[in-house]
């Protein structure tokens, strides 16, 4: 009995390994068909526009509000720490670098996974549960082209834009606290920032990060919806998975990307 | 009708994104339209550059006139060679100008300050500043100070 | 071209497994062209799976699926989507696109597959909606329709491209008697008027038998019997008889397989 249970454990371990590889394979084929298969984005520009609206524009409010607050908090905290070294004029530089390199791409991606990603999963899962995807297939329309591709592209386009908007409003929020409230000289807030922030190093790397995050988060969200069990529990489980997997993927990738970009190797 | 609002919304969203990129480029990172067009290069050798980093600013009389673009070790003289990129507008530096590594505040960042000499000849693109003053290393300073007190006591 | 032209759909030696569980084992089914064919069987025997296999939404483990002279499992992804233009499916829930109104739902196949002008599309949509008696509901959204109406709109959408084969997945489930009567009449009417091949998958015996020209009874992953409704009513096979007469107990047992009742009651846990 003992012996079989040990073998059984090994078997289950192997089983889960096979499952993981299988899901990875399926999701890659899924992505490949959706993006590179015949016919480009089904339904053309109109569908993409609609998705840009529901994925991008609808996430704008939460991104802007969070951006302002995070910028303000950063300025407040930074001011407290920096003023003990007498260099509170560097607060602009600190806010800008933190936002551009890290918080902009990462927090935007996390918020995006929660706001747009879960909605994408639920929407596609619901279409699957109500047989709308099957119905499309039988009408002779590839749901990967018609439903999945526009959503993928909308995510790829929206998230980097949202991340940049997040950083800008964050820096603006920081200047509001630091300059207007705490009395840092306006000129040194911006000049210190401009001296230390480089376009190719900081801004561009931040954008590259957000592009990678956009790819991963949207892919996970859309695949989870498409792959979910077509029941109410299946959809809610898939939605949870989207948020959890996407967040973990973003944080893990962020470390790798940061090490590649700013670590010295 | 509904289509119109969607289109306007997306249009504004895309515009906001582009505007954000422009702001990041121009206002935040201070990228100018033609960054590398009107600069020239100078070299300076320091015995110790400790703490100086690439992108540190180069100032003259407190005004930023350029930045450090590269730092490497000269194999022959075992000194640190710093490449400076200076504004073309400041092209009238005498050859005996002094470059020194300074610190902003007590613990602030390191930067290079240039003070003018009196020669007629001017530094050109690619020439070297010979008169340099190295970074003040706190440990050395303390070491010297201690040594002085010790030798004073010995007397 | 091994498919006989008298048959619109032919399943040859079809097997399908889900995981290790065998759903169908070496099934042969031939659907005659231009007729209404019923596929019947108890719930959970894989009738809907069979329909999905015919539309190649599921890939069979083994066997051939010939539709209109094409063996579907051998087709490429894009050829498959072309082949499906000749098939219409009415799904159990109707599966209307919830973000489009009734008109756009019916117009959808026309918009994606044809280059027709807007007036032409409008005319065709009105024609199809008239056929299912819902021309007046043209501006409603799917969630404003009753279950029966949804199915009729979905039917109008399924016939928008004038398919050669029309499949119905449990069309009578959860319908009130009036809606059921309407659907029964519609299926027969559309079949005769448009000259299409209809496949009705259902466990509603009376309704299916009343419109079907030919019936298949499936169960246990096999075809238990086939024939005209009259032939099946008088079949010798006890399993078919049980299904056709609706006996609660018989070859399909009332009790789920269990240990002996006595020993279960008296035995210790």
C-alpha cells in the first residue's frame, strides 16, 4: 500500500508536468492561429476599434486615478527620505525614475489584468458557454480571427499607451505634491528629472517592459477565456486564473527584464 | 450614433497615448530634437574617478555644458580616461583649462567641473585636458588626517 | 469521392474518445439527402457530441466523416471553414450573438460571406425572418426574446446562407407546447420548401418521430437501431423498445450500478 502510494505520487507529479506542457503547447498554437493564420484580423478595423474602446478606453479612468495617487505618494515618501539628506530637490528625479522604470509598466499591467484581462476572460468564456463560439465556427467564421485576434491586438496596443499615460499623470501628481504643496522649487523638480532621465535608457526600457507585459497579460486573459470550461463555475475559475497567472507573470518577468536592462550583464 | 462615441473615445485614447510619449520624451527626459548634432568630444585623465558615472553632468561656473559619455581605464598610464561631450556653443575653452571631479553636497552625486585657464590656444574636438583634479576619496582624506596627527604627536 | 450521392452525411467506422472514456465505438451512420433524419437516444449518450463530430468541431479518434463528398478530418483548417458554409446548426441555446440585435444576427453570415449590397441583405433577412414568423421582432435584442423566439431567430440565421444540411441540437428541450409545435412545423416546412437535409438530434420521442423520415437510435457508443419510425416502434431489440415506449426499468436499469441493497443496509461503514 505504501509503495503504490509513492508511485502514485510520482505518477501525479508526472501527470501535472504533462498537463503544463500540454497547456503551453495549446496556448502557443492558439496564439499562432489567432495572430498569424489566414485572413488577419477578422471583421477588419471596425472590430479592433470596438475592442480598443472596451479594453483601452474603459481602463483609462482607473489608470489615471491610480497614476495620480501613486505619483503623489511617491513624492510624499521621497520628500521625507530625501529631505533628511538635504537633497529634496531630487524628488522629481526619484518620482520619474521609479515610475518610468518600474511602477508605470508594472502597476499598469496589474491593474490592466484586473480590469480588462478578467473582463476579456469572462466575455470570451461566456461566449463559449452560450455556444456563440461554436455557432461562429459553424457559420464558417473562425472565432480565433473574429473574436480572439481583435482582442489580442487591442490589448497589445492599449497597455503600453496606458502605461505611458500612467507615468505622465504620476509625474504630474508628484509635481503637484512636491512643488505646490511641499515647496520644492519648480525648476529643480523638472531640471533634476531631465538631467537624470534618459529617453533611450529609462523611457524606452519602460515602454519595452509594458509591451512585453501587454503581450503576456492579454494572451493569458484571452486564452483562459477560450480554454475555460463552458459553465458558470468554469468561467469564474478562469477569471481568477487570469488575474493570478497574469499578475505572477508580470512580476516574474519584471525581475528578469530589469536584470537584463539595468543589471550589469 | 453609438459607433461615433466609440470612435471618438478611441481617437482620444490614442491621442492621449501619443501625447504621453511626447511628454515623456521632451518634458521628462529632456530629449531635444537634435541631441548629438552640435557637440564635441574631449578627453580627461584622472588618477581616481571613484564615484563618477556615465551621464554625469559637466559644468562650468555651475552651468551644465555637457555630460560624461564614457569612462574607461587607460592601459598604459593606469589612469581613468573620461570622455566628455560638450556643447558646441562652448567651443572657446583654453588648452590649460582644469577638469575636476566634484561632489554635489556632502554625499551627492559626482560631476565634473571645468575651470578656465589662460592659454591662447583652444581645445578642439578630440583633444585632452591635461590639468585634472581627481575625486576626493573620503577614506584617503581620513587616512591623511590620521597620519598627520600621528606624525605631529611623534614630534 | 466514395460518398454515395444519395447520402448527405456519412460516418464510417467513427470512434471518439474523451480521455480514456470511449464515447463512440465504430459507428456507421448514413443521413439520406433531402430527408429529415432523427438521431435519438437517452440523455448523456453523446448525441450532441455526434453533431459536433459531423461539423468537425470535435476531431474523431478514428474513422471518416463524409459531408457533401468531402472527408472532413482530412481538410485543412481553412478548407474546413469553407465546408461549414454549407452546414447550418441550430444550437440548444440558440447561441445568438448577444451584442447584436435580431436583424444583425441574421445578417451576420451574409455580411461575412457575401459581398451583397445593404438592400439585398435587408431583403434576405426579412425573408428568413418571415419564414420563422419573427419579422416583427427585427429590432429587438436577444435578451428581449423568449427561449422559443431565440431558437427561431437562430433558425433564421442558420438558413441565411441557404445551407444544404441543417442540424438541430435538441430543438425541443425546454419549450412550451406551443413553441414546440411551431418548431416541429418549421423543421418539416423548411426541409420540404428548401429541399435541405435535416438532422434532428433529440430525446423527445413523439415530436421527433412525428417529423422524421428515418430514425437512428444510439446508446452505449453504438447504433442500437435504425429505420422508419414505424419500423422502430415494432423493433425486437428490448433496448429500443424500452426507449420507444419509455419504460422506467428494463435493459437500461432504473438503478445506478451499486452493491447489494441488503448488504449495503446491514453492513458496516
